[in-house]
């Protein structure tokens, strides 16, 4: 999964590594023209869209898109680089999915990965005659959580080791790792982990501490190292992601494999939350939201479905203007009791922008639910339009969108 699946769980999906030519071959069926889920006039009539500056590239692109294309920008589906599933890739193309998550484990190296990504990008949507490139992400944290390896990729040490380095050294190394991702066609890293795992909890913290995914055990250590990782990524032109807001360091259960994970410790003023504030102030372009429940922040909703967490704490109090991505809303046990369509609608309603699902087969139900809600709620449609703009702005920043 995108954020904290255990390595053993990930390993279950391992397949024989394909050579670059085989990766390209697996994409042969993807060139099928996308089928519209629903048609709409390319220019929005919503009062909300007029609030965006008409001169921006994102707005011009938005206005040229159909409703289906716009909604597709709010989804990220997974592709397994070691064994790409052409049927799932075609499904994502059909539903105009605007972002891809490279999942599992691949030892194919930068060249083969680039061949795969180039094939995906070649079939990205166009609007007003211009291609709207895909955000292509992966989990390249280091240690036990490094999806891409092989020729051209460094072996990245764990975050706990990275946290023992000077911030200058980490920034330099992070720039190297990001440059490797860039050479493989990856433009978004779902890292760094900004969670603070107390030393007293340590490896008993299933999602983070168990795998040494934290930079340290105090905010004073984590914040500067997380910021250094962000800076190194930005230096090499790769978008980075602070995760998992407002922090998974104080829980015991792993939301990938455990239902009803509750943090009874963290408040909006906890020092562990300041690592995210530091990252936001440092210019983090993307923040990932946890799927745990925080009883001292919003006891009634999982963070991913909480406007208190996303709108109030992250956007209003911390001033975050970028893209809010979900943790996995596909296979995670934490959300299994919620229907796929409701998962997407609840996340977007709470203020999220980009729905991540490691199970692309849920995307038809999710996009249908979102489009249905848009026809019934003007306020929801306005939120969707804001989210599409944020995603398009991030794509422009990543060099994936150009209006000339």
C-alpha cells in the first residue's frame, strides 16, 4: 500500500521482473480510446469556477475538460512495475485516471521503469489539444520501504538511519535519490514520513516504528530531517509528500491490516504535529492523510473523512495550499466497512484532493459516486473543482502541464 503496508504483505505481490521490452509489451492494449463515464460541456457553468483566475494554465485546462476528465484527475490507481496488468491500466485509461502509483517491488532498474512510465504517459488525457501528464508516484522512503531498486537506483537506508545524519548530508542524498526517480519517469515520491514515534513505543508502533520508518523519536529530530528530505527532492524536481497527517507515531495498529485504529494521545497542539507544520512552511507540495481516528481531534471520523483534520487543522491553521492525498482507500482494512463510493465522496467532502487506491477495480464505483454527488450538491461540486485545480497546479509544477 502507499504508506504503511508491511513488507511481508507487499512481498506477496512479487512477480518475476520483466525486461524493458516486456514492460513495453504489457502496455500494448492501453491505446484504446477512453470511454466517457458521462459527457458534459467542456466549460463549467458552476458559479464556483468563475472564482478561479481565468488566466491560469490550470483554469484553461479545467475549462477544456469534460466532467469525466475532471473527476479522473482526483484519482490515483496502482500499477505493479514488475508485472504491469494491461487490463487494469486500460481501465484507468477508460476512467481518465490522472495519477499512477507504482506499487509492490521491482528490481528492474531505472531504464525499464522509464519504459513503463513512458508508455503510461503516452496515453494520458489531453485537453484543448495539450497533454495533461500523469503524476507518477511510488514509495521510495528507504530501508524496508523502497519500491524501486536495481540498476540506476541507490540502496536507501532506513529513515531512522537517515535521521542520524546531518541535515545537509540528508538533503544531498535525497537530491540524488530524487534524481534517480526523475530518470525513471517518477515525478512524485510518497515520502518523507513525518511521523514521530516515541522511544517508549518504538517497534510496538506497527505502521512506522516496526520498520524504522521514522527519522527519530522527537519532533526536534524529525522536523529538520523531514524538511531536508523535502528540500533535496525539490532540488531534483520531484514532488515530495509529507505523511501521514496528523501522525501515525502514537498508534499501535496498522490501518492497512487493522480495523478501528485509534490515536488517543495526539491533539492539534501536540509536538508531533509540529513536524507537519514545519514541512508545510518549508513548502511541501503534497500531504498524505492517515486513516486512523484521532479521539482528541475528531472522535467521530477517521482522519481521511474529517473536515476538522483536513480543512480546519491542515488548511486553515497550518495554511496548507497544496494537494491532499489519501492513504490507501482501496484495500486498507481501516476503511473496509465503508462502501468504495462513499470512501471517495467522504474524503473529497472532508477537503481531500487525490484519492489513492491500490485496487484500480474500485475506480468505476468511486468515480460514479463522485459524479452523482456533484449533480446533487453545489457545494460538493465546488469542492471538486477546487481539488481539480490543485492537482492541475501540482502537475504544472512537476512539468506535466503547459499552456504555452
